[in-house]
């Protein structure tokens, strides 16, 4: 999976409103990609722990419970970030509507 490209920005750059909106949408997309990687990693973590649990002769359920709680906490943080990104996207949509109305 590749990341979107962001233009080279130095302190002296001037951008118009439309380009600023494009950059905002790009930042949202990049954050969404990052969150998808976190979700995938958490799924792989659970799969690895379950596989080890199945293979172990003296398996301890405590480890499964610990990992489950850890993943649940991480996903809770991902959901919080997702909500913030949704608010950010709503704000950008308002900017786009304002741009269309000009």
C-alpha cells in the first residue's frame, strides 16, 4: 500500500484556498492509512497470540486476556482518532462548499 504524495513545502510557499483544501484532504487520508495499519497490526497480534495458545501444552489464558485488553485499549484510541478525523473532514467539506459558492 503506498502513501499519497505531499508537495514540497518550504516556509516561503504561497498556496491558494483550493490547494490548502487538497493538503487538508491529503492529511486526513494519510492519517486514515496510518490507522488502518494500526488496526491490521492489532489483528495480527491477536492471531499470533491465539496460534501460540493453541500450540502450547501448558497454555495460560492470562496472556490471552492481557493481549485482548491491550488490543481493546488500542482500538478505543483508534476510534477516538477516527471521530476527530470525521470532524476534520466535516470542516473541510464546509470549506469546499464555501469554495463552490464563490
